[in-house]
C-alpha cells in the first residue's frame, strides 16, 4: 500500500464518537494516540466519559458509553508513566475510515484535543512537517 502524505496537523472525523472536524496533531514522537476526555468513570462494567472542552467547540459534550475498553501504560516525554483507559474507535482521514486505538487523556490545556501517534501512522502515512490540513483540504474539494 502506498503511503499518503499527511501534514503536521489536520482535521479528522471520529464517527463512532459523534465528533466531526476535530483538530488533530500528528506526532511521530508519540507511540500511542490520545483523545481529550473528561468525567471518566467506570460503572457496571462500562466506561463512561464526556468529550467536552470549552476550548474545542466541535466536542459535543455528550456522554459516551463503552462496553469494551482496556488499560495501557503511556510514558510521557518527561519520563512519567501513566495508566490510561484505551478504546477502539474509527477515524476518517482523506475520505477513508481507519480503525484506531485511542487512550483517554485530559488534554484540556493543550492546543490540540487529539494526538495521533506512530502506532496509527505506521505503514499508512508519511509526515511532511511543512504541510497542514491535507485531509481536510481534500474533503473540501
């Protein structure tokens, strides 16, 4: 499969999460992908969380319930290890739907509510750091 060129930032849809035109940062330094989530709680073998952030208007603010989830350890750039919830979802880039694993993280203070890491990028995309919003621009044509 030929790799598509993706820029350092873009906009993506997450249809299973009811999130559309979400700002994402492509980060080859990160292994896992992360999405901003708040009010995370486990109840009756389900994971409940809210995708809301006042700084990111396209986050719906609706509670989402996951019947299937797991945990993973994520090491930050400062060497701290954090255990996070991990969900399986879908992302739409360049008009194509891909499966993606996302860790749930509080990214309220970050400019981008979603970070796309190497685990997802690998074998699909090459990053051109001089480009931005290539998938989004393609969807507008």
